[in-house]
């Protein structure tokens, strides 16, 4: 086979793989709202939107650092693991409290190591502490500490590649949920507008009846009533335009699919990762950039969690041996797994 033939064959295989991934992602999205299958050309309309999401999410996941060894030995040599946990024994103890992780290990008993996403709440606090400047010790110095809590493990994989692929799929699911939320907001807005229109029309009828009954008696009062009628009529017309902008209810599925495509085509407002860089000492105290004290330059990844209101949580990829985890019976918090 010549070079050109091999290249064409490789391109065809790669295109087929991409098409397969797009088809799988579309099925995952549609399962969240099966009625969308009834929309016109739903698959064709979703293809470019899904392709854009897969490209964006793929680049995002590829930018995440390689998995870190999460064990007692790593606590002493890896500044990240040291920052995340308060003591060497806390690493395995904390990971073991994850119900999802334990279920994954039980279902994959042959694994010698597990890859996972470790998510944490990161808190920056201003505290008063002591600081050494030259030979002088200063007390009540304002310092910033970085603390990690609420450690959670929810996504696991047999290999790093498997883990990254699972992250991509979970994020595609999240975009589907964000699309459904946008659809729900659209439906809620329509309901509110229709309620508002009904109220405005009722109010208009009452005022018109009042004007007709006493217009010849009120004199100048009739002018004031006309002014109020004009304002109400303006509000009704604006309300009507807003309703028309939402489309008629028979077009609901088409509109819902459009909303979903909008989210998938531009996923950056919904899913993104920020980075925060610190120079930390071994007590997780933030050191000034010009400090001569020993410390490590650390960059933490922080992702948006779509709660209400949205949260930002630190995360890292980790790797560890299942046989290093303590048995469930030895965990005081085993009944409160996360």
C-alpha cells in the first residue's frame, strides 16, 4: 500500500471514528428528552452542535494535568497531594469514604490501580499568624491560607485514557442538562407571559367598562382614564410581541431542539476550567512572590459546578492502588460515604 493510500485509509478510519463518537453523543443527549426525536431532522441538526461540543470538551480535558499518585508516600514528595490532605494517612482514608469508588473497585476486582477524578472545595482564608523576617519574628501578621475539604470521588477508570473519555461523556451529559434547563426556562417564561397577558386584558376590560359608564360625568377624569388605557394597551402589545417571539405551542419541539443546539454549539459559558496559582509553604500559607522562604509554586484547576448558585470546585486526576485503601469496616464515616 502506497503512502497516499495509507493516508487516505487513515483519514477514512479517523472520520469514521469521529462520526461514531458524534452518533453516540447524540444518543446520550436524546435519551435525556426522547420527545426530541420527533423534531424535524433532529440528528442532522444536532451533528454540528455535538461536533463543536466534543471539540471544546476534548481540548478542555486534554489540558488537565496527568494523574497524580495519591498515597501516603506521595504526600511527602508531591506538593499538590500535600496541599490537598492534612497528613499522609488521610489520603487513603479520605478516598476510601467514596461510595462510588468502593463500588467501582468491587466491580473491577482485577484492577491493580485505579484512575479517578478527585474534587474538593477550596477555601481561601485571611488569618493572623507569625512571620519570620530576617532574624525577627512578627506576630499578628495577616496571612492567607488555602484549605481543601469535602473531598469527593465520583468518576473512575481503568486507565488514564478511559478516565478522560468518561469525563468527556459526563460533560456532554451536563450540556444536555443545561439545554433542558434552557428549555424549561423558555416554557416558564411563556407561561408567565400568558398569565400576564390574561391579567392585562382583564384589567383593560374593567377600565373600559368603567370609562364607558361614567365618561360623560367625569369630564377630566376621562382623560386620565384614557392615559391609563393607553399604557395598558402598550404593555399588552409588548407582551404579545414577547409571546410571538417564543413561537406557537405547536412549534415547541422545534424550538426546544434549537435551544439545545445553541447550548451545544457554544458550551463555553456552561462548562469551563479556571486556574489559580499560589506559592505555598508546607502549612498551605500563601507566600508573597518575592518571599525567600521555602515554598512551592502550585497551579490548581477549578471547574464550574452548575448548582444554584453555581459553585467552583478544585479538582485533580489521581492514581492509586486499590489494595492500599483501608477496609470499609475500619472507617468511622463509612455510613456517610460520598
